[in-house]
């Protein structure tokens, strides 16, 4: 189970997939709320991204994020 910054980035990735999946006719409009959440927690996500990039390197973080999808 990931913790800390890794967990924050995994949560963001999961929410991103959900927001992108909930588009189109007959689907609830979650994209605006997702955008608001990103803005509200911008500093947290930026801090987690910087920390994980420093910990894993850019290529390592890219590999990790690709595995999530």
C-alpha cells in the first residue's frame, strides 16, 4: 500500500481516469468538479509530484504512472 506522496499521486491518477471516463451523453458532468478539486489542492499535488520526481527521477516516475493506467 503506497503512502505519502506516492499515494497522493495515485489518488490523482485514479480521479483523472474517473473524470475522463465520465464524459458524454447520459453521464454526469464530473469534469468541472474535478478541475475545481485540482485547483483547490494544487499545492499538495505539486509538492507530491516534486518529491516523487526527486525520489524516482523523471523516468522512474513516468514508469510508475504508466503502470497505474
